[in-house]
C-alpha cells in the first residue's frame, strides 16, 4: 500500500478526531489558558485529586478562577483545518503528499498559538515552552514536504495498470519452424525420400484413376490391380 496516498486520505479524519478529543480536557478540568474576563471564559473548579471531583464549600463547588478555553480554540481550529483540507483536495489543487504536508503545517501553527495562551507548568528552552519549539520544528518539516511534493501527480487509490502479454504473439523462448533444430534437414530429406521410392510405391501413392470400359465389359478392380503390378514390376 502507498503510505503517502493513504496518509492524504486519512488526515482529514485524523484532525476531526483530534477536535473531538479536545473535549476530554473540559471533562478533566485541565489544559486551560491564562485568566481572562472574556464572555466565553472557562470556569475552573478547585479539583480534589483524591475523589476526582470539585471541592465543595457550603454545598457549592469552589471556583478556582476563569480562564481561556484553549481546548475550545484548538477544537475550532482543527475543524477548520479539516474543512480546508477537504475543499482544497476536492478542487484538485494539492499534489500527492501535499494534503499530509498541509495538515502538518496547519495543525502545528494552531498548536503554537494555543501554547502561547497557556500558563500551566511546562519545561522551557530559551524562554519558550518545549511544545512551542516542537511545533516550529514539525512545521518546518511539513513545509519541506509540501515543497518537495509540488511536482508530484495527485494521490490515487487505483493500482498501476499492467500490460497483459499478447495471446497471439510468439514467445521469444520458442523458436519458429525455420529455426528449430533439424527442421532444415527434414525438409531437405523429403525430395530424396520421394525420389528413392520405387515405381510400386509411386503407383500406390498416385490417386486412383477411373477405369474405362473395354467393348462394353467393365474391368474389375482386381484385374486392374494385377495389370498395374505387372506393368510396374521391373524385368528380371
């Protein structure tokens, strides 16, 4: 199976699955962004890690704060990426492997933006989160792949056609009659064999000629054969 063609067909479904998976961050009360006062802010509760539920005070869950819903941004971004990939592929503007490359670039671009909105603990390199550095490197890899595949044909699931051998064409391994060993000798021996045959054989090989009536009496086939034998026999 052609991996590039398979990847081109699979990535729209993969990015849609990633969009659905972002809702797990909401249920798990995790991976949110910075504090915000936006109308679509996310309410985060103080989670009891032992019970896995929000802590309660006076019967009400304890609110930790309101934050950027980064999982929601990433979900919307992933769905937009899927739509763009499907539209461009339908319009036949992408070459073989470029659907995969465009998915890599677009996903990592959105992930870089989402990482910039987060404030949770993470390892940093040169003042930037490790996930942001990974997004940059993978984006460059996708860009290189997109450029490399610019002259390729479109991905296709059809298998390459194989020319069937002609049924009437002679095989190269089977010699023709003129080239077979012994064929020329057999052809040359035929006139010699015919010449060495005696008159008796020649008489037998000749087709029977019609017998004429002599004075109104038919000559029997036995008499005709005897006449032929006596005429063909050589004198002693």
